[in-house]
């Protein structure tokens, strides 16, 4: 009978380990999902500040306008770095 009891206990331990692993995976996924949702949120106070012109920069003074006969070239970026053509 002792052998049967030992096998039963070992099986129960295995089941408990699997359950704990599944619970841990669910908690980690919930945390990841929460972080993704947090980054995707749109905060209205930031939009209002942008619309009100907080930190307004006048770019027209610093950037020369291209002549009309010159075709516009696309900006090519790779991993956030602008590439010269």
C-alpha cells in the first residue's frame, strides 16, 4: 500500500505544479495585456494641451521652402535612422 500512496502523492504534486504554472502564466499574460492597453490609451489632457499650443514651435522660420519645380524626395528611415540617398 505504501507504493500506491507514494505514486498518488507524486501524481498530486505534478498536478499542483502544472496548476501553479498555468496560474503564473495567466498572471503574466494579464500583466502584459495591461501594459499594452496602458500604452495604447489616449489621454485627453495631452490632446487639449497640444490643441492649446503649449510648447508651440514655429517651424516656418527655420525650414526653407523648396522651389515648386523641385520634386519632393521621400524620407527613408531604417530602424529610426534617416538614410541619405
